[in-house]
């Protein structure tokens, strides 16, 4: 009978330890998620910091005029860059999703 009580106490202690470690793991996962989000925003900020928006701060017609004056090749290049950035973002998001699954 004594061994039964000892085993039950040991099981209770193990369950308590497991709950504490699960809680710590959950907190660590939340912190990692916040840090990854902060890193993603930092990377976005870096991309926008490299761009010069001063020449694009005009009106909407300025953008339309620029598009009308651009050659078809520069328009295609712009769209290709946009598609590449979109695909890179999608693959990064998919990689992060697989990491959490």
C-alpha cells in the first residue's frame, strides 16, 4: 500500500512539473512569435527606408503621367519585381506556417 501512495505522489509531482514546463514553453513560443513579427516589420522598414519617396509625393496624376511616359519594358520590370516580392513573401509565410505545424 505504501508503494501505491508513493507512486501516486510521484505521478502528481510529475504532472505538476509537466504543467509548469508546458506553461514555460507556451510563454517562449509567444515571445518567439512576437520577436519574429518585430523582425518582419524591421525588414519591411528597411526596404522602405531604401526607397526615395520624395519624387513620388505629388498628386495621383503625377503617377498616371509617369506610367504613361514609361516604356513597356520598365512597366514589365515593375510588375515582375512586384510578382517576385509577392512570391517571396508567400514562401516566407509558408515556411513560418510549417514551422508552427
